[in-house]
């Protein structure tokens, strides 16, 4: 069972407890589930950001390497 399913299950249980019993426990479970879901969302965004920045860095490194090779090939004296 993944974290999103656990968070949604906890949110559902908290809502049911809050509605049926009317005790603060339902709200606490709901709050914990909300924080868990928010943490999962932040982790996904962070993962996407790391992936995007990594691909940007690799692309930049490849462009710089190709440009350096072209400049080296054009400027070497023994042509």
C-alpha cells in the first residue's frame, strides 16, 4: 500500500469518526492525514525539481563539451 492510499484512508477514517462520533479524535486523524498528503505532494514536487535540474545540468554540460571541442578543432594550429 503506497503512502497516498494510507493518507487517503486516514483522511476517510478521520472524517467518519468526526461525523459519527463528534470527538476530536476524528479531527486529529484528519489533520494528520492532511499533513501526510501535503508531505507526499512536496516530495513529488521536489523529485520533479531534482529531475528537471539534473537534466538541465546534463544538457548544459553536453552543450559546453561540444562547444569546447568545436572551438578546439577550429583553433588548433596543425590543420
